[in-house]
């Protein structure tokens, strides 16, 4: 009974309910603007809410977090500019749907599936938090390294054409992510003695340039083309549609929760892995992936919202942040005299259940706000290209500048925009570049931690892989996924199932 009272605290106090609602609404629109991250919004909120009571402060932050993760899908679908890194995969099939006049349907599906994924994440947080956190603690540096390698192998899913071009794009992303000072030795890497490169290249600048500016340049070729009229007669997906994608959404939500619970990962990696999983398990999609497949929306959106509940699991049970936002929220709890971790679950269990209730409330607000205003949003796509191209460029410049308030990031963004345009022109995929930048730090840091922990002995490193069940499963997965993307696997499948010879 006490647990139920704690969960329903948000519903019984109008002030808290309003704050969660305001936070969710603001989060959706902050998440939709490229460069204005949820992390930035929550960190700014700390300075405004440190004098508040703890419950109102947490209510507002939880609302912004939940709304912001979902909000990134709006501009990804309408303009092909992901509002957040976790919406990169959504843009791959959401934007093609908007070009066909199906933006309303795409936003409706992403909203309902985001709600479903968020619900799964919250349920796992409420029912299985201690077990999931114990599993997350078993990950060693070599396991994180193998997880990063698994992620890099997603280039096969993100490359609609040549796998070789996808691998090249992924390697380029890793190289871009390595620019700057080495985090362990502080030596310069790929800086070419330019001071402005010592701090590295902003990932947001690369993402906005590659997707936003290159899209604007691409559309300049067809500036007089008539805009596609959007069909918005049915926004909420039918029960049959939801039922059809329920098995896939359960699978990808599980991926989101597990990846979200791993410290230092987050919804962006979860969404990309879920997209890859959807491509592998969907045998005959109605529309090919990359051309407006509904599965390409369901998978990343359920995963990145499920990762929100996952990120709270290590934060609440161990005091370890699952991602950047929960790291800031740990700071907020400390400011208010609370100590996240095992003792919080023992000394103040009401706080744990209050956060579960706040997340649940924010998830429902996300569904309500997400399904309203779609008709207004879809008008963006129907605007003349002479208006929409400057709008894309304006959003791109504001987004790149807002991250570090640095004009250098704007220059990088414009440079990568031009580079991304030529990559598109010659058939090189942009997704693997962004994936490489995201995973470069995870791969680099954990490879070195792993090899240092084994005293730089490769033999001991591989012995550790083969003697740890978790490492062995990840290693075998890496091998299988790599082989499955080669012509050998295709020929083998034909021989085994098609009656052909190698």
C-alpha cells in the first residue's frame, strides 16, 4: 500500500502533476531542436531548482528527460535532421515516409511506440531493478569494448548500398571521434598542431552538418519542385497495426532497457542496435528499410524510450549514472541531501517509487502531447522549398552554436555539411559516420582499460574473453554478425536452403 501511495504522489498533488506536464511539453520541443540537448536543459534546471523542494525539482527534470528523448524524432521525420543522437535511426525511414506524404502516420506510430517502449522501461525499473543492475555490474572493460565493436558492425544495416562504402564511412567516423587530446595520456591526436582541434570535434556539429546542411544542399537541386501534400486523416495507428508490431517492439524494448542500464551507453546506441535487430528479424517488410519501413520507426523509438527506464536502474540501485542525464540527476539528488544507491532503496524507498510514478506520468503526458499538434507540425513539410531550405540552415546554425556557444562548431558543421553532400552524391552512407563518432570513445577507452588490466598481454586478454561467459557470448556475436555481412554467408545460405552450390 505504501508503494502505491508513493507512485501516486504525482497524481495526488496538482503542483507536481503540472510540473511533470510542463517538463514533458518543454522536453518534446527542446528535443526537436537540433543542438538543444536534454542534458543541457536538465543541467540548466539544477541552477533554477536547487532552492526548491526535492519532489518538484525531480518532477520537472523527469518530465524534460522523457519528453526530450521522444522529441528528437519530430525533426528527424519532417526535415531529416535528428533532434537528438537517439533519433538518427528514426530519420532513416521516417523522412522517406514524409516525402511520400505519410508524415502524420509516421509521427503517430513513433508516438505510440515511444509510449510503449517507455512503459516497458519503467516496468523493468519497478520490478527488476536490482537484478538488471547486478547484470550490468558484470560487464568488464573488454565487454564494453566488444559491445562497441558490435555497434560498429551495424554499418551493414546503416549501409543501403555497398558494404565497403559503409565500412569506410564507419572508419572515418572513428577517426573523427579520435581527434583531440587523448583522455588518458593527454597527448595530441590528429590535431596537426592546430590549437582549435585540441578539444576535439563536437559530435553534434558533425551530426547536424551531415544530416541538416547536406539535406539543404541536396534540396537546392530541386528548389522548384512542388511540396508533397501530407495525408493526416489517421494519426493514431490502428489496433491491428500495434498488434502487428508488438513482438518486434517487445524485443527492441528489451534491447533498450539492457543497453540503457549499462553505464556510459544510452539511447543512441540502443536505437541503432534495435534498428539493426529489426532488419535482421524482419524477413519481408512491406516497404524496404531505408525507404519508409514501419519497422524502421518501431525499433529505434521503442528502444530509445525504454533506455530511459534502463538508465535509472544503475542510478537508483547503485548510484552509478546510466547516461549523461542521470549523472546530472544524481548531482541534483545530492544537492537535496539524498544519496542515490543501495542505501536510498533501504532508507528512503518512497523516493524510488516516487521517481517511478513521475516517469509513468511523464510517459502518459508524452503520449498526449505527442498526438496533438501533428497537423501543425506536418505543415512544415508542405512549405515551399524556398522557405524550408533557409529554415533547415537556420536550425542547423543555431543547433551547432548552442552546444558550446562556439562559432568554431558552426564552421565545423558547415564543413561537414558540404562533405556530407558529396558523400551522398557518390553513394556513401552518412549513418555509419555518426555511429563511428558515437562509438569511438567507448571503443578507445575500454580497449585500453582492458589491455592495461591484463598488463598489456594479448594472451591474457583473449584468455579472459574465453573464460568469461558474458565475454564469450559477445565475442561469438561479433564473429557471427561480421560473417553474416560477407558474401560467404550469402553463398552458404543459398547452398543450405536454396539447393545451390558455393
